[in-house]
C-alpha cells in the first residue's frame, strides 16, 4: 500500500505545479506575441469600493447594440471582435461563435437591457489591474481622480486613462494601465517621491 501512496503523492504534486505553470506560460505567450489594444477606460462606479491589491477598470467599449435581448444569457461565453479606431480598441461585433481572421477576445455577457435599443454589456477577463498593495491605494486615487474629471464640465481633454491589453487567439492579458501615455505605476511612484528603477 505504501508503495502506491508515494507515486500517487508525487503525481498529485506534479499536477498541482503543472496547472499554474501552464497558465503562466499561456499568459506570457499572449503578452509577448499578442496584438496590443488600448482600451479607453470609462468612469468607475463611485460606490464600488477599493479592494486592496488591485484597481477595478471599466471601459468605454464595454457594450454594443443587439437585435434581440432573448438570445443572450448572463455569463454566457461570447466572442468580441476588435478593431483599432483612432488608437483605441473598438468593438465591431459580438458573436456566440469564434471568428476567424480577426482579432477577438473571449468574454462573458454581463447583462442585456430588456428594452429597446437592446444593449449587451460585456464582462471582460481583464477588469482588474493588480499592483503591490502599498501602491494600489494610491493608484486607485489617481485613476479615480482622472475618471471623476472626465464626468465634469471642467474635464481636461488631455487626461486620458486606458488599459494596454495584449490579444492573441481570443485570449487577453492586461499589460499596463496608462494615464497620458505614462504607466500608472510610474505616476504613483512619482507622487510618492520615489525614483524610477533603472
């Protein structure tokens, strides 16, 4: 019996290491080989609390008009077809079927409005940007400040926040969040009086 337990234990350990390693390799492949898209962020829900190690991102391109609200179900897998429009990601189509010959992201249906015009809201797999916990709170405040400005008549048109997302074969990896072409990590570091690493 003991002879069987040791190999079984070794196999179990290998499986536990293999799955996370495979996920990491897959993400790195998407980051290295994928097409970069800039998803312009939209104002965040002020009632949505900061969660500690990440900031929550909302996107301008997070919904699209559809002809029927009955064929789409909450949390259903969908394929979001993408194109570049003036330097930012633009949704061209949403489908239940995986497309060929175009960049797309596999996502989920968040919800569909039950009144016309029917609007399908998308739940992307890259809505959280993780950071060192001591920096994430500052990043949230900077990001929230930009989004609040975007909602006021005094908004500075040069203040643009967006996520840099790498897309490959339906998979997506969030690479960075930028404010006016600068990484939010560098903006926070500067606010805290820290020097950028060489």
